[in-house]
């Protein structure tokens, strides 16, 4: 125990970033800045449209509202620092701030994953058990699902944090990434990490794979039950479900690639992680609005009402 304390002498970490080329970093500084502004604008529009209209009463949009909030918060724990580092000469972060970012990112990502599960459950009940929908998906049940998402996300992130806090970092302190994540941090640990790597894969990788397979199974059941519907009913159900499937694939597939492989393996973790830290939160508002007539109608009403009140 004494050796562990003496060895843990790292007080800050230095990010190696996405690219070593300074000109590339300057180009991507503006690209990520535009992406972040798009994330903010898109998700704020979704939040305002749902909360200021009748859509908030529907479980599907209630969950979508929480998903947009998670996208905003999750991206804000990662992208502002990434943008700052792309324009900085030295990309350093203190040990405490690194642990805070690790905890916050995994907490918010965990909550987002279980909100996506709740949205899939909502679509399953709406399509497979339509007569029981209002009873099953009442507001109390929706609130319980959101509370469960936060509880599961907290336990997932606190387990990872406690695991990392107990690891000795003796140097070097260069993280081959642009965020403080568990896998790049494990490469800096000055002891055998085989057992910890297995625990990380069990905590993150296997959980993500199982949830993804459950979501895929739920949509197969939904498609199977759509056979008996009218063509108009099938089109409407497929429109909402296909949007959700696209969001699930955009988020889960890169996560599975990142967290299923062991920490020591040479892979494209930091490049692939851009998909679930930046690309997915940016595209989610577009996916849910462009393919959803109800959402577009509500958006027009809310924004025309706001414009009218400003004119007065």
C-alpha cells in the first residue's frame, strides 16, 4: 500500500490529441467549433419545441427531450476542452479534472444509453400492445424509467472512477487521446492491468453489447408485429422506429468497437470516439426532426408563436 502511494506521483496529464500536425489541428479547431455550435443549436431547438408544445405530454417526446438534454451535457464535458486544446500549445489537464471528466462523461453516456432503451420500450408497447399503451406508459412510469437511467448511469461511472482512482500512475503522463477515458488511462498504469482490463470490458464493453442486442431484438419483434397493420400504420410506425434505429446504431456501434477490445490493443479508439462524442449528438436533432411530421409541425407552431410575441 505504501509503495502504491509513493508511486502515484502524477499530478497532471498531457493529451496527445487527435493529430500531431499543427496545421491539421487548426483546421479541425474550426470544424469542431462549428460541430459544437450545431449540437447546441439543434438540441436547444428540440428542447424548446417539446417543452413549449403539447408534445411533452407524449412519452416518446418526453424521452426525446431528456435525450437532447443528455446530448447537450455529454458533448459539453468533452468538446469545449477539445476545441481549447486544438488551439493550445500544451494540452494539459490536472489529475483531479481528468477524474472529474472521466466520471461525468461515463455518467452522462450511461444515462443516454438507458434513455435509448426507454425509448425502444416505449415504441415496443405502442406498436405491440397499443390497447395498453396509455396504462403502461403513464407519466409515473416514464419518470421511473428516467430515474432508473440516472441510477444505473451513476453506478456504472462510480465503479469505473473508483477502479481508476486505485491505480498507480508513475509516469509517463501523456494520454494518447483527446479526453480522459478509462482505456487510454490504463496504458499509463505502472502495474499489470490484465485483471483491470477484464473488469473494464465487463463494466462497459459487455454491457453495451448486451443492451445493443436487446434493442435489436425489440425492433425485430416490432417489425414482426407490423405485418398485420395497414400500410399507413406501417409507414408511420416505421418512420419513428427507423429514426430511433439510426440514432442507436450511430451511438452503439462506435461504443462497442471502443470498449470491447482490451486496453493494450492497437486500434483507432480516439478517432472512432468522435462518432459518439460529436457526430451522434450533432445528427440526432436532424434525424428526429427531418423524418418526423409531428415534430416539424410543432416546431413551426412554437417558433411562429415566439416570433409573433416578439413582434408585439
